[in-house]
């Protein structure tokens, strides 16, 4: 019997999204944890097929032709629905009802589309074809740019199959014909065939696209996908359902840990919890080309295909610590061995650094270590000797203390750390620079975390010194607060104070130093949030009243939307500031946004784009938005449930406690099988008990 507390692909299916020509639509992605792809705006086309180190780049292929005409040119909308295992699309053109199911078949380096056409008119000839692009390559360089590599290919055609190559890699594409179809003459760009279809009759076609470094491997994969076309969706569903069930099963060896099972009658709470959990699973990469072994990517399917950002990974820190701690431990150690003061992440084809410095890195690394040792009980990890790029070798605990005090190196005359320019922070808010409240409050939290670890080591003097310094810094952070306003200044190098109505201050201050704020400030902050940032089904990252709201349309950090972790982290902040009731009433709207697949890199607020069945619409990838379809910080939604609403606290010593805030959500809700240090606990409205 299926367990109703464990979701399946069918349970997680999104709502249909109507995709008209050039709508504000970000088409859904697909993955089998090796290959990734994205459907495009017609009923058949796919794009961004990548199997690192082999890449098709960001090109579109298999655009549908109908009766010799590009299908999109008919102007008919496409109805699109995502599930973890597939994407379903449908449209009707000139009396032809066309439905497709697109999957990345399990363990295959490619994508396949099963296409079903029904004739609603009289008996007639169906002429159907695909416009093909081959841009495959295997780059000898690390993938250190947002877009994956692609190259000009030479192509050749044999029947309905097209072979493309740049001599470094190979692509095989094939239009799979129905019985009785006649292949038409043509070049390698458009492959067409025709077949007679009686009135009310139905025919089945297919399309496969495989890529590989060797021609024989690409051909063999295409052959397998053609042969398995009729059952590819069922195979994908079975594989995905098994992986989803493994998320919550500590006995299943697919992961090195497991998440607790949520038992609740609150549909919104359950939906958001599942959204976060499966959103992290979505980014798992089991690619044999990875020098790091299993990894978790950050964006998909269009940008930064082999990169893990430290910041984004840390926003799902609790999930990684519970679900796959062995991978988390290896990832932390790897990052310590690189220069976190000069890059924002690493790419796993070489393990090398990517990008420039993100100012959040020391806070992110401290959070990762703290959650790892707390949830696993692997306190010995703190003794492990790790070497930084400058050749300094020391135990991990000393690295943690170094990160906690790293802000000293950039401390200004005010006593606060200056976190630099726009690219070091939010990238699209020009006034959110230099001495910001968020990361200075995070420094307070980092020093208190390092103090607790020092205390467990028996170093009472170091612990006391860190706590004293943290208390002093908290007072300086509070000087940035604007009395009565609910938000903070950002101090510039010349001493100028710029008001910044950004959610990152609200979320980070509230989740790191809420207890340092007096009751009036906490109330004013929540009032600011509900007045200027919160919307029915999402939130604004920046208030539209902010003087910098006109600077950018990047919806992850601006007035027109928010990055996917910001609503979850803002909700935790609201709870810590004393208003869990506000979050309880917000949950149904937020849950409506979990209706288009895993959380996008940004969703629009309601004023910026029409919602999808009441859920905040995913922001599209084109300029000026530049937003990918999904983002790995989905785990922040699990943390909202576990640490926010259930109020779970796990000390670095492994001591487990809880201050639940479930009264307005579901007083009977239970987290079952939460594993900390090898011990299983249940958490409910009364607190924590061993299970």
C-alpha cells in the first residue's frame, strides 16, 4: 500500500501553464541526475541538453513542423505540465490534437519525446517534421561561464536520423515514425514524413536526442532510447518514485541519511515541505565525470551546469546535513581547500574555483559546519586537518574560528565590516553595498557559534572572548536601524547612510540576532515586512518604495519578485521576531506557488506577472530577467518547517530541543523519524521525544 505521507511523482505534478507565443513563461526542466534538458515553447521542442562534459549548449532542437509550416507560427498556445519524471504538453492546430510526454530516460545521456496525434477532422494526410540543431561539443576547459559550451557541427543524415559532431563529441537525433509513414526528401535541418490518418484516428511518433564523447556511445544510446520510447515515461516514473521515497527512508542506501516524515492535515504545510525536499533531490548529480563524486548543483537546466555555489548550498544546509551528510562533509572539506575569499563556488568537472568573491562565504561555511556536526554527531570532523591554498594546515575548528573573525580584515572605522560593491552582494541592487546590517549580524551569529564550539572543546576563555565581541558587534549593527521604520541603513565608505528596504536585512537579522532586538524594533520590522514586502503568494525582495527600485528588473533581488529562499527565510525571521501567526496565514498563498515544479531562481510578485492558478509565476530566462527555471536553495522551505514552525534546535553538542509554533498551523502535526547523531526523534506540539 502506498504511504500517504510519502509523495509520488503524481502527487508532485504541477498545474498546467499556458504558454502563448513569447509569454512570460520559463519552460520546465528535466533531469535523470546525469543528463539535463529543458522543453521549449512548442509542443515538441527541447533545448539545453547537457551531459557534462558533453554539451549541446543552449540551442533549441526538434521544433515542430506541421503541414510544412513551423508549428509555432500558427499561434496556438501550448498547455504544459511538469512532474519530476516528465513534462506533458498539449496543443491543437488545424484539427490535429497533439500531446507529448518528454523525459530524460533513466541512465541515458539524452532526452526523448513520445508524440501522440489525433485527427479531429476528416481522413487526411498528416505531414509532420522537426527542425533540428546540432551544436554538440566536449570542452577541454572547465565550465566556468553561466552558459554551457557549444560549437558549430558538421551534420549528416541517414533516413530519419541526423548525426552531428565537432569531432570532440557526437549527437544523434531521430524522428521516430509511425507505422505506414513515408519519409520525405529534405536536408539535415528539417526531417519530415507523412502518413494517412482516418477521421478520429490516432498515430504515435517520437523524437530522441543523445549526446556523447564517442560516436559509438551516442549511437548506442539513441538506439536504446528509440527501442524504449513506449515505456520511457513509465521507467522514469518508477525510478523517480523510488528516489523520492528514499528521501524519507533511513534504511535506503540511495542517500547517506534521510529526512523526517511530516504527518499533518495542513495541506499547505505538507506541500511546502515536499516542495523543499524534492527541490534538493532535483539537483543531485551522479555524473561519473565529477572529480568530487556525487554533488548537488545550484541552477538548472540553463545556467551554471556544473557549478555549486557556496551561498545557495548553505541555504539548504539543514537538508544536506540530514539527507546526504557524507556528500556534505566532502563538499565542506573541498571548499576549505580553496580560497573562499576569491570565488563563489566550484565546478565539479575539475573541482576548481568559479567566479568572484561572495561576501556571504564565511557565514555560509560556518553554517554548513555547524549544521553538519550538530545533526550527524560527527564532532571528530572538527579535528580534521585541512589545508588552505596558502599552505596553512590546521584543524577544521580553527578554520571556523578564523571565519568567525574574518570580518576583522574588512572592518571600517565604524567598527562594522565593509562588504564591498554590488557584485559581492546582491548584484542588482546598487545601494545595497558596503556596511550592510545582514552580514554584520551574521558575524555576530558566527562568533557565537564559534564560541559554542570552543566551549565544547573546553576553551572557556576563547568562548568568553568571542561572546563578548559578538555582543559588542550586535550593538553596532543596531546603530544601522532606522527607528520607527522597520528597516536599516547601509553605511557607505564616506559615512553616508543609505536607507535600504531589502529583505536580506530583514531575513538575516531576524534569523541571527532577533534576541538582541527590543520588542518595539521586532514589531516594527514585522510591520515593515507585511506592509512593503509580503504579497499574497510570494514577496518582494526589495520594497517598491526603495530609492533603488528602478535600478534593475532581476526579479531574484528586486521589487518585482524574490529569490526562492527569501520567502522561506523571511518567514523564519517573522517567527523569530515573535509573529508565527503571520506565517500561518501566509502558508496557503505560498503553497499555491509550489505549483510549477521546484522553486525557480525567482518568482514574480502578482503585480509584475499574472499568477498561475494563484501561484507566483516563475520568472523567465531572457534579458533583462536572466532567471533559471529552478534553484537548489529549495531546502530553505524544509528548514522553515523543521526549525521555524516546529521550532527544532539542535545544539552542536547534539542536544535536541524544540519550541513549536504550531497552534495556528496544525496543533496535531508531527515530524516523525528525525535522526540526530544516529538517534531517531519525533517532534510535535509538546516538544521532542525519542521515537
